[in-house]
């Protein structure tokens, strides 16, 4: 995401450049809006950097978890666990969207909705078209 800070700075400059009277009613409102925008931009930067940290943390956790999985299941099984074989292609009967469904979801008879049209893809009346 592009930082909106430069855009807020630009607005600041524009307020100065247009010599808007900051003591007029409109000027006061505009000044306050630009100030709030600046606060939002600061907050967004903060959230963004927090999120970066979280993502790094999750990556680290993920790596650690994978190590544990490999130790626990043995390398090959852990590898298979992450394989594409666990997913089957399913085509929505309503809109034709193709999605990939985890086999365990199908085996457990869980319902899954089409992300495109919300059609219940594994619902009743569906013949289970499973490409293996
Ligand atoms: Zn659909």
C-alpha cells in the first residue's frame, strides 16, 4: 500500500499555497480535516509496521512448526501433508467457478460455498464431481 502521508503533506501545502484563511469557518474545518488525515496516516503507518512484524513472526512460527512436523511425522509424511494432492478441483454448478477444496472437507461432508456466487457447492442435489 502506498503511504498516504505524502498526499496529506500535499494537502497541507495546498492549504498554505491557496492562502486559505484558517480563521474562517471553512478554513477551520479544512485545517481540522487535514489534521485528522495526518493522524490517520500516522496510525496507518503504525498498523502497517505492526502487521509486517506479525507477518515475520508468523513466518518464523510456520518454519518452527514445520520443523516440529518433520520431526514428528518424519520428513516424507510432513512433506506430503503440505502437498497439492490434498486438494481436489471442484467446479461450481451455478457459475462455473473452479475452486480447490481440501479433501478432508469433502470427506467430512462439510458444506462449502462458492466464493464467487455463494452457491452451496457440496450441498444436496449436487452430483459430486471430483477430478482426481
Ligand atoms: Zn459459483
